[in-house]
């Protein structure tokens, strides 16, 4: 088959993004317009604002992606778009824009699952990486351990029972006075702290061995801070951050490694916004190294939401015959399977 160029669009949360990707692996352009500065004022994403900003930005972002790639619509073979899961009003902007483009240019429309695209960011960074592998997908909204049996065949074997890891990082960071999204700030500050300064609970989930829970940890850190402030004390933010980061990453790493052992996977992959966490990257790499396994994670610029990862996964969805017509709708929730 001749090379396939996909124009891809992402608008599931607070980044309006577009890219042109060739054969699922080569990024010809990638444009990300972040709304973070505006949502910061409110301490989190305001869905109504997110939708409006997507509407304003999408035309320019898509145009810039084509311009940066030096291409016109005549050079594009298909349109891929994130259609689930995410903020419904935000997703709808990308989906409707993509439907319009697909219809007017007469190009196939490829719906892409947001978490599948996070996994696919690794295909861009690691040309040799192919399924099957075991993946820890950790973002602001999801924490999953997924068997990636093939590019479009996945099985969830563990997930969080409550908060996602990213959500827990953001809430802990917010309680310590850091700006939204706090995960990245907490990670930086934690580098200078003592991870053993505070004893935090080790989250346990009854029943499924690979399920996770972060709400207890989040409550524990909030209580520590509030109890101290009632006594007029302030706790050292560096040590609190380091202890919290250790507790979350220990839990993620232990579940991930034990799942890989049980299912005999020797190729482990990290994906999603929280895969940018420096301790998580170190911990999982070390555990893999000890066992002679291979370990992959995306470079920092591909960890957060972007259009390139949508084009990467879109290519494999297209090869699997997963295209849609203009009846495609956005969905706030949807299983990765
Ligand atoms: O995948 P993503 O960009 O958006 C969603 O699909 O949710 O993930 C965003 C999440 C946020 O919660 C953010 O705080 C977290 O990823 N994050 C981090 C780091 N960088 C981003 N969490 C911990 N350490 C980091 N370095
Ligand atoms: Zn995401």
C-alpha cells in the first residue's frame, strides 16, 4: 500500500490539537493549543469554557497542522478524530469538525478511542514497538492495566475503583497550594523531598488483584494538611510531595509488575499524562531491567494530549476496517476494549 497520510484531531479535554501522521509512525506536523492558563483560574477544567475555546481554536489548529506539514487536503488520505471518552461538549467540537472535513473532502472518517491513542504515542517514539505488550495507561481520568494483544484488540485486567492517578496527583497538589494541573508541579517538588517523611496508607482493593484505589491516599494527605493547619503548623511541601508521589507510584508499579508476571508479559509500556511522572518512569524501568524485560514510555511531549497519537492509532484502526460515517457521535464514556 502507498504511504497513508492521516489528518488527526483531538479535543477531548483542554487541548485543541491536530497533526498529520504518515503510516501511523511518522509525524509530519503536530500542533497543540492548550487552554490550561484559562482553566488555572478555576483550579480545574471548566467544561463549558473548554467547548468554547475548542470552537474558537479548531479551524486555526487544523490549518496550521496542514501548513506545517506542507500539505493540502488533496494530499490527505483520511481524517481521524478522538470520539470517546472525554468531556462530551469538548469531544463534539472535534467530532463535528472532522465529520465536516470528511464529508467535504470525500475522505474516510476514523473514530479513535482516547486511551488507545495514548498507547499509540509509543508507536511514534519507538518504531520497533509492536503488540502484544502490557500497558499501564494513567491519565487525568483513567488508570488501567491493559493487555494490548494487537493494535486494536485490548483487554482491561485492572483499573482504579475510584480516582484516577492523575486526578489524585492534581487534588493532592491543589491542597498543597500548587496551580492546576498540579501533577507536574508535585513531581518536580518531590525530587527535592524525603519520600519516607510521612507514612501514607498502602491502598488495598479487595477482590481483584490488579485493581487500584487512590481516593484513600488523597484523603490521607488532605487530612494531614488540615490537621496541621488547625494546630497552626505547616508541613514541608517537598517531603509531603515526595511521600505522596512514592505512595502512588509504588502502588502503580507493584500492580503493573505483578500483572506482567502473572500473565507472562516481558514487554511493558507506559502511556497517558501520568506516564510523564519521573519516579514512575524510573521505578518501572528499574523493575523491568532487573527482570531482563523491555520497558517503553513516550517522550514528555507525547505524554499529554496531542493530535499525533490520534493519527498513530487512527492508522491501525483504519487497517482494521474501523471507519465511521457521518452518523458518528461523541461519547463521554466508553471502554477501551
Ligand atoms: O492524559 P492527560 O494529558 O489528559 C487526560 O486524558 O486526562 O493527563 C493529564 C494528567 C493530569 O492529571 C496531570 O496532572 C497528570 O496527567 N500529569 C502528571 C505529570 N504530568 C502530567 N502527573 C504526575 N506527574 C507528572 N509529571
Ligand atoms: Zn489524555
